[in-house]
C-alpha cells in the first residue's frame, strides 16, 4: 500500500500537480484513492501490481472514452 507522499509524488510527475488531500480510499484487489490535486482537479488513482495486460486495458478504456462511451478517460498510462 502506497502512502500519501508516494501518491502525491506520482500525481506531480504524471498529472502535473501534487495531491493536496485524499478524498476517499477503497479497494480490494487494488488500492484506489480519490485525490484533490493542487490545481483544483479531482482524480482517482488505482494502484495494483504490474501485469502486462493492464496497458491493453488502459488503451481500450481510452478508446472507449474518446468514442463517447460513458466511462472515465485515463489521465495517465500505467507506470511501474
């Protein structure tokens, strides 16, 4: 489980703004944190062990969101 400092650092590097506070936390197979960023945006960060299939899942979700399907658009790709 990653702490707030690690999540905030990832947000700064990947989303361009650090996390100022956690809005919620949940998860079973993955750690999920709702974050308020320093620039006022809200984002949901999903953390789980690396698996090669995750890149494909993210690409499909991005394609669906771009086509108008009602799902969240990924803001950043999977990272290790």
